[in-house]
């Protein structure tokens, strides 16, 4: 397909509303997934991704995880996540062993979006990856998936040597909603990285445990960064509103 026509076709697909599966020709989309132009293949995935209740659409997108173009593979993985395609978890989990960092990160994000026990089981070991980018993405994904089993691994990640991983782990612990993380979070209130302190403070406010009030008040007296100070004020307002007998 000539580049100009491919671009027009791509835009038309993205602009066309999808009302229901009955208005979509899956056979044509299957053909488009084999088009020489990767943008056409991407656009077909976008349309298929809107068919959240179509097992056939899920199967077609899963097949695109083997595409020879990284952009297409990434779009396919993310589309499966957005669809909540539980059927794709095993295939996405296998991608976690790929040599491509981009493929692995796309799979991590997708698994976190889908969630569930199997997704969490696949993600937790990746917190030990030698790649800081992967550890960061995984911590965020575990929080999004509300992986209760990840509590202890995420607490350990609060001591990661990379600040972005520590920040993501702090926020993820707030997402889990488990007050057993409070003491560990309090222990990171004096982290050297502003983003980590911000994440810790936010999660302490979200967890709603009044044990954090005194440590936050102490931090407020010494904290220099205005963004962190604002987050402390917000967290303290939330925590002071919590009745002691409701903790």
C-alpha cells in the first residue's frame, strides 16, 4: 500500500466509531494485521481493541504479539491490557523473558492493567530484575493491579538503589491499601529523593493510619521542597480527619 494511502487509511480507521462487533468486519481486520505497512497493522489493533467483548478480537491481537515490528507488538500488548484480556496473561507472561526491554515493559504494563492472581504471580519476580526500568514499571504495575501478595516485595523495593523504583514502590504500597506498610513507609520519610518523599507522604495519607501524623509533622518542620510540603499538608488533613476508632 503506498504511504499516502496508508496514512489516509490509518486516520480513517482511528476516526471511525465502533458501535459494536456487528459493525466490524473481523476478516478484513485480520487481513490488515498482515499488511506490509506497520501503521496499518497498528490501526487494525486500535479498532480490534475497542471490541472488549469479542474473543475473536482478542485472539487476533494476541497473534500480533509476534509481529516483526516493535511498535506493533507494543500496541498489541497495551491493547490487551486495556481490554482486560485475561486470556492473554500466559502469553504476556512469556514475553517477560524476551530479549527486548520494550517488549518486556509493554507486557508488564499490560499485566498490571489486567490484574488478577496469575498476572501478579508473573509480575512479582520482576521486582528483582537487573533493569531499573523494569523494576520501576513492575512496582507501578503491582500497585495498579492491587497485588496483595506483593506487599513484602514492594516494602523491600523501598530500599532499591534507584530513586524512581523507590518512588514507584511507595505509591504502589498506597494503592494496596494495606496498613502493614505504614511503618516501612514512615522509615522512608527522610529519603534523599524528593519524588520518594512525595510518594511516601501521599501513600501515608491514603492509608489513613494516624500513626503517621507525628512523623509527618516532624518532617514538615524540616522539609525544604514546597511540593513535598504541600503533600504533607494534604496528608495531615486526611489523617487528622480519621477517627481513632476507625483505624
